[in-house]
């Protein structure tokens, strides 16, 4: 499973809320035997990958 968001402030750095949501989705997926492969924050200038940054 992948999570993707498009922030309104065009900030590629994840907020604390983004980090908490990612952990909750990851934990919820574990209960259903679904692996969260990545969570991406995408803007018109680039992207931030939780997997690439070792935050999964």
C-alpha cells in the first residue's frame, strides 16, 4: 500500500501529524496483513518519500 498527500503549503518536509498518520496507517495495515510500502508527499517542486528517508 502507498500513501500520497499533496500539502497545501508546498512543504516537502513531513509534519508531526504526517508522521503520526503514517505510523497509524502502518499499524492498521499490519492488522490486515497489508504492508505500507511508502508514504509520499508530492508538490510541484518535488517529493518526500518516507521509505527513502528510513521513516517507515
